C-alpha cells in the first residue's frame, strides 16, 4: 500500500493470487499510484465503499463471490456505481468479455500481465474518470448558478412590472413633482436591472465562446484611466478620492474590451464598498514577466468566510454597498473568466472594516 500524498490516484486491486498482486504492485508503485489490496469480493465491496478508489482492478476467477458478482454488487450501490472497473482475466472468449461490459466494466486487462498494457489502460481510464468528475462538478455549478440568475432576473422584472402597474393605475392621483420622482426611481431601478442582464449576457457569451478574443498592443494605464472616468459621478457622490500610482507606462498584448471590462467591474466594486470620504488607489507595478495592477479601497472589507468562495460559480455574492447600492453579483465571475483568457490571475486581500485590495496579474506577452 502506497500512502504518498503525491499519488496520481487510488487503485483498488482485487485478486486472490499473491503472485498477481505482487506483480501489479511492482508496476503501479513505480508510477506512483496509491494501492489498496484485497483478495475477495465481499472485502472489495467494503473497501470500495469506505475508501472511494478512483479505479478498481478486479479479477474474475475468484473463489466464493467471483468478479462478475462483485462488479454487479458495486454497480447497484450508489456510493460505488460510478467507480470504473477493469476486469483482470485469462479468459479470452467473447461471451465473458460481453458479460463484463454488460455488468458495467470499462475495460479488460489480459493475463499474463504486460507492463505497458497495464500502465496504458489504467492511465487512460483514470484520466477519463477525472474528466467525468470535473465535467459533472462544472455542470452542477453552472446549473446552480443559472438557477440563481434566473431567480434574480424574475425578481428584478417582477418588481419593475409591479412598479409600472402601480403607477399606471394611480397616475391621476399624483402631482407632477411626485410623478417625476417616481419616474426617476423607475429609471434608476431599470438601469440596475439592465446592468444585471448586461453582465449575465456577456458572461454567457464568453462561456459559449462567441465573443472573439482579439489581443493587440494596448496601453494599460490609458484603459484604467478611461474606466475611472466612467465612475467619476458615483465617486463624487460619496466624496471618494480615486488616485493612481503608475510608475511607468505598460504596454500589453491583450484584448482592450475585455481588459476594460475587468477594471470597470473592479473600480465599480471599490466605489460601491467604500465609505463616504474614503480613498481608492490604483497602482501598476512590474512583476517579472507580468504586470501587477492593484485596486485598493478603504471600505467595509469582506467577511473572511466569503473570501475563499468569492470567485466560485455556484455562489453569487450580492452584498449591498455602503450606501445601499445594489450589485449584479456577476462582476467578479466575469473578471475571472476574462483573465483566464489572458492567462492572468486575480487575488484578493481584505480586512473587515478596513478595506479590500484586488490584485490582477497580466502577462506582458502571450
């Protein structure tokens, strides 16, 4: 049994022959797999349930419960039904192989064992299993995420519909000034809902690969300054000072639209979560073959338990700003996806009540 923490996967070997087990161990331990061993079907089932191996190598011809019966039990149990099983056998008849596949096996290894065949088949099926697990997790996360967005969209347009119905039914009861205030409220509410839809549609287009990625030489600081100018009114309304600390000009090979979207979201968030009379500092710095760009605020900070899940698709953080500003909850997910396209990274450091710093790392060349 190999207990190394750096193993490539866990394999349960089920064979009643000590010679076969010894031979398989000599193959598998050299390529750093964690090995679990048992010599009969009932114990194999117990081990599979308790240890959840990534792959099971199962001998067919065993006394008592044979390999076919063991596999049938494994495939009927919720905890083990998705673990791939490779039969080990000296049987060469088609009927035996078909029976194994019908029971849910994914492959056969023929005795006497050949090292290259054993290694290749195991590596292939472990890779397939890993990809299946990742795909299932991704699909589950996306499904949860879409359900959250669908709920938000329904709520957003439901409230807008109720608002317009309320105004239209009692239109004659309002004075001109009151109607003006109501319309301004409606306009502000509609803009926020449109921002939710806009971010969601852009994120969806990225996921589907329909937004063309057009990297070209761009001046990073110019894009950042343009993004700052978009939020001047919002910053002024909270008396927030935005300062820049650019040590020099930096040129990147990047998609200017995507980079602008990243910094629009980060600057918007910084203003949203900054207190009145606060400061936001945006700085750029050479960092090996990358450029580090920090957006630091002196705002309310982020709860420590939320930091690790901040960029997770299955959790959409929708926290109000310091003066009740509403967000879409999609901005950081969008930033991460756009950075992935640039082979970039984003990190966050925050202290509750003292502020947050988002630092983006972008390669100078692709």
